């Protein structure tokens, strides 16, 4: 048991859209990811997701609107809600979600699907 410094963890990787496992609480992952550009539209039928912006600004697009989420803010995407995260500039995000969540959702795997998440 030791503390985690988020800036130190984010400095350990540079790729975008490749979540890293920073910790686990029961069956819930704490994942860190850097994003830039737009991700794929997707949904998670059985899991909610929480996106906490640590640095930068992200867009969370829904079919009927787009929310802007800035550093120090978070957004929860309820299960079954189609969404597409994105950012114009690099953004650092902490994801809090069930360990069962696949980053590209319930659909077919894509080149962005992470099946073997690296632990930091």
C-alpha cells in the first residue's frame, strides 16, 4: 500500500487511447489514459463509466448533445448510453469503471480495443 502520484504515472507513457491500469478497488479499475482526437462511438450495456479530467479539456459527445469537461471535473456515462469522447489537444483522464469494461464497448473489436491492459 503506497500512494500514487498521478503526474508521475502519466509521465510513464505517451500514446493516446491506450488505457493503463493504475489501481483496483474491489472489481473497479482506476485507469489512466491520454486522449487526442475523437474516439469511436460506442456503448456499454452493463457498466457505467466515470471520466475524471486531470489535465486539459475533453468533449463527451452524445447523440443529442456534447458536454465539455475540464480539468478538475468529471462526467459519468450511464450504462447503455452511446458516447464518443474526444479532445482537440492532449488530455489526461482517470477512468473509474468496472474491471469488465472493454474500452471500445460492446461492439466488435477494433484496432483501438485494448485486451491486455498494461499496469503502471
